[in-house]
C-alpha cells in the first residue's frame, strides 16, 4: 500500500512539473553587454511549453519599454506601471511572450540601452520560440520616446507598435530626453515617418498631459497618414500623463496589434 501511494505521489508531482510551464507567469533573466550585466523580466503566457513540435509552436513577442520613473537595476520597478500590472490582471488569456527590460537610472532608450533591450528580445526569441514575423513594440512616456527611437533605428523589424504618451523632441524639464539621430535642419516628423518604413502605429495620449506635450503626436499622426501608413491616434479626454492605463485596457488594442505580421524576416541589428 505504501509503495502504491508513493507511486501515485510521484505521478502527481511529475504531472505538476510537466504542466508548470503551461501557466502564465513572469520569469527573471539577465544578459551581458559590453561587460555590463542587465536584468530583465519575461512574461510567459498560459499554454507556452518548452516542447517545440513545429512552426505552430512559435509565439508572438512584445517588447515593452517602461518610463523614467521605473528605471533602476532592481529588475522590479519596471513591473509597476503599464503593461506588467495589466498582465497580472489579464495575463491568463494574453497570447504572447512579453519582454520587459529595465533601463538604469539616468539613461534613455538609445545607444547601449537600446541595444540591451533588443538583445533581451533576441534572447527571448531564442528561448521562448519567438516568431520573427510577429514582433511588436510598445512603450510609455520615456518608453514612448524609446519606441519611436527603436522603430526609426530598426525599420522592418516590428510588425506593429503602440506608443503611449511619448514624443520625439526634447521636453522642457528633461532636455536630454529625445529621439537621437534626427539631422539638424530637417522636419523631424517627416524624418521619423520616412524612417519607420510602413510600420503600423497606434498612438495614445491624454488630453490633459502636463508632463509630455501632445505637440509631437499631433504632428506625427497626420504625417504618417499622408504616407498611407496604418496609423491610429487616440486621445483620452481629461487624462493626464497616465494614459497607459486606459490604453492597455482598450479592448481593440491587442486584436489590432496581433492582426499585423511581417512578410519578410529582418534580423536584429
């Protein structure tokens, strides 16, 4: 009898372990770039399995860029705003892997930190069976600037982007925060629009935002429209800087995002 009980217990434990990776959860990861170690989080969706039987087992990958208030090296602050809290509430039905890097304090999503975010995504594509035809980009506030930056620097990499309360030009109280690489003397909106190729973009902002002005979004939206890009703009009336809360909760966002895929695979560079 004791032997039978032990066998039943072993089978139960084995069954739990076999299905442990089928439940939505966050995991911590790290990478080394130019001699520095960076930590990041990855949301693993319900139904994901380490076993890969074929092309049907590849997953969409979302790269999420946090705002300046979540910068640091604790690998936890970037989980407090935007998409990660939303995933804790709704992640059981979310059909994609989400990569959540953390930028160190006093840095922005350009240069080495941009490379770090893309390397975290690259590592996650390999580890979690990511589909290179279905890579998606989203960011809020400083991460919104970063989303424009990465979209401009890596055209053809992402299938769609959701950019929340971001901009491309410096803001008054943080002049170092801007999209780098736009030549002086050119129209910045035309430049960015021409360098993100045909990337579908959904832009979000709060009408009462006192942190990041709406000016750039008001110029980028019609500029992208004129290029016949699949672009949407949603402005939440009376909402201040935290427009990521209604944006990520919008039921239409994720079906729109995941309806896009790349026809051609482009490598991360």
